[in-house]
């Protein structure tokens, strides 16, 4: 089965492919907000119907949270598992969007046409590149070149609470020769990429409570302990002056990069001035003595993602608040153990809380880092296929973000993952005005057609 007519069909049916993506984007499937539960369900139904339309045996699988979608198309070996997520991030602050986040529009920009809307790049646009490649293949040849299982999750953006039990219960159905995950980016607009390392993620929420109610800060201030002061001291203590993280034992299991990887990354010519310049910054803020790509891809981090306490409204209120809280996350690498780090963090914080305050911890996600086995021949085949589609050769890159499913495929199914995606740094994922380049969508779809051909030759 030749790929050329499939590529031609992808080109000629681009408008219909985009129409289908727009339909999916109109469904506000925000997984973290219970108010959108029915919409998550609707997105799952939409995908079941769409997969069915291309000949897959597809169904929605209930979980305690949002449903999963699974579809099978039979074919000769190998058996490929394709993963994407249909849930999206919340849209706030809504006033910073130029348009309704769930009324996607195709827009002309100085850098080319884009489709703008929540989920366009993360991850609905990306998952549809694979679906559309399969559709074109099927339409052209009557069947697919290999056996494919589609697996779509609706809780990726909210920590995947149902994923581990679901994978355990459905391992036999999902086990395959290799998993393809489309939820990452290009290296840049000329250089496609296979992501070979993902950071893990540990999320912890802490709440400090001091006085039994909010107090007048003149009447009590000075004598009463302020929980914001306690919280600030804790947060300030998490990094030392060289940018290292101070949680005891934190660096256990953090490897140094092998020389060949250091050299390969240096060869990518990453321009950190431009990368930071695009978001109004200039200076690297990570550990002293590390390159920008190390800071982003291979070093662990600690970030405060949110902080609250006291009066946040207009004007000013002289209050000494009863509580203060923060959401803190750590990106992990190598063999760092999220559970051990959570315990160590809690012990460190407990030691810093004065007598008059108490601290409560709320555990959120905890997933380890993962590294892909690029000596598996599928990586070189896919790299070739990508290089045929894009102006420059494909690169093996790291990724600062986290996609816990990749690690679970490895440990729970024994299936290795290959991460290929077409997002760009300026897609504004998780932010207002998220977009996906039409070029990402179009060449992404073409890339998958080529990869299917390459993996089944
Ligand atoms: N698609 C992203 C992961 C990603 C981010 C890939 C940046 C490439 C570049 C994914 O949907 C995501 O945002 N993951 C979360 C993890 C989750 C456990 C909340 C993340 O990385 O914060
Ligand atoms: Zn994503």
C-alpha cells in the first residue's frame, strides 16, 4: 500500500478534516471542573461516533471519573496503540481571550493560518491528526496497513485519577507493539521531533492555619502569628541562592546527562534568548551552571503554581488572615521517587511551622519521569518518516512537561511509547488564545500517514 495517494487525499480533504476538528473543539470538555461533566461525556460520544465512521469498533468506557474511549481497527501486524486526550484546561481568565474559547475560528496571522480555541493544540488538534491520517488511509486503500487501537482519555489535564486502574483492568486489550502519543511539540517550525524524555510531576497543596478567624491587623498584628508570613518563609526556603532545591534527598536519582546527549542537544542550537524573549523575559532562572535545555528537559524543578490568603479584592483591607495556602509542584527526572520526595517535603515543612500554626497537606498527582528506548528500531523508522515530511531532519528532544501515561504504558502494559507531536512553543497551551497552526495540523496528519507506512513496511 503506497503512501503517496494517502498524502494527496489528506491535502484535498483538509477542509473537511478541519470541520471535524472544529466540531470537537466546540465541546467544552474541561475535565477539572465538575460543572462540565456532561460536556466531557459529549466529547467522548463524539469521538466514539467519529471512530465508528472510519470503521473502528469503538466504545465509551465508564470510569469513576470521565469516560475513556477505545476503538479497534483490525489489520496485519504490528499492533499500534494511539493515545490522545480529549479533555482541556479551564479557560480563565476569560477576559484575556479575543474570542469565545469554544467557538473556534480560523485566523490569518503574520506567521500563517491558525485555528484558535481551547484544546486546539492540547490535545484535540493533535489527536485528530492521527485520526485523520487513518481516515485518509482507509478511504484510499479500503483498509489500514496495520492493526490499530485508539485510546482517548478525558482526565489528562486533571491528573488522570482513573488511568492506573483502567490500564490494569484493560491491559490485555491495550497491550501492543508500540504506543504512539501525540501530545508534544516540534523542535521548531522546520524541525520535527520525537520526544525521548518526559519529566515526572509531583503536586502538593499546603494550607497553613493560624488564628481561628480573620483578625484586624492593627488590633492583633505584632502579637499574633500571620500564616502568610509562615507560608512565605516556607516557599522562600525551597530554593537556595544557586537555584538548587533544598528538600532533603531531593536530588537522589537525578542522573547526569550522557556525553552523546549533551553533544546532540548542543547541536540543536537552541536560542534561549529568543525563547525567553517571546514571553517578555531575558535571563535564565534555573540552577547555576546549567544550560537552558538542561533546565527545561533534564533537571528537576520546584514551582509555586498558585498562592492564596488574605484580602485579594479591589482596594485594601487591613486583615491578618486565618489561613494561607499554596499549590506547589516539582518536575522530576531520572529515578527521583515522587512518594519519597512528598514525605521529605512534608517533614521539612512540618519543622518550619511554629507552635501557633498548623499545616494541612493535600496530595495531588505523583508520577515519575520516563525515558524512551531510542535503540528500538521504530524510532529510527519514524525519524526518517518525519524527516521526509518536514524541511529539516527530525531531532530527538526532551520535554519539560509531563505525560504520565507514557510511564504507565511501560510499567503496566509493557508497551514502550513513542512521543510525536506538532505543537509549537507559541501555541499558548493552558493559556488564553490557545491556537494550533494549520500547518501543524496538515503536516502532522501527513506525518502520521508516513509513519504508518514506515512502521508497517
Ligand atoms: N500536552 C501537555 C504536556 C506538554 C507540555 C507537552 C508542554 C509538550 C510541551 C499535557 O497535556 C500537560 O499539560 N500535562 C500536564 C501534566 C498533568 C499531570 C497535569 C503538565 O505537564 O503540567
Ligand atoms: Zn496535553
